[in-house]
């Protein structure tokens, strides 16, 4: 039963949607964490961007981008490139900010966290490139049963 449900979800969302959904959920989770917990290391490493917006506002940005990625994952049919853009924006900004903090000496230890933000961006770009932005079509749009 679970296997059939998972197959229907995969068929509906396709590889791009199946990639965007957990990433979007993770960004929502991370954004909530930025808003609700005191994170001294993150605060120190993100000083270049927290001068523009407070950490809570950046948490809201992570949540917003995560929700956009989730929406792109489940909507059909259509192009979802904007969902990949939303999913890559927060870790890209955060990663560059951590690099800047480490290079300028604002928070030297920030270099150790750069891969945590770089790897999701790289993986999302790889998935987007390999799947080519093709239009997703689920079985219910092709006349199969169950939709």
C-alpha cells in the first residue's frame, strides 16, 4: 500500500518535484530555527547580511523560499525553474556571506560551514540541469487511472 502511494507521488511530481519538496521543507524548518533559537555562530557569520535585515527577517526569507519550492514541487503541469531559484537562493546567499565573514576576519571559523550551504546549491543545480526543465506530467494527465 505504501509502495503504491509513493509510486503515485513520484509519478505526479517527477524527479524535479521529488527533489524540491524535501529541500523546501528543510528550508522552512531552518527558517523557523533562525527565528526561534539563539545561534551565536550564525549571527556572527552572517553579520554582512544581518546589517541589511535582522536574523528573524532572514529566517522569514528562508521560510518563504522553502514554501515557494514546496509549491513548485506539487504544482502541475508547468515549468518549475522558479522553484529551483527559490530553493538555491537562501543557501547561496548564506554560503557567500560565510565566505565573506571568513575572508574578512569578521568570523574566521565561518569557513567550516561553507560546504553545508554550498552542497545543496550544487546538488540542486545538478538536478535542474540533468532534468532539463522539462514539463512535468503526472499519470492523471496522461489518462491513467487514479487521478
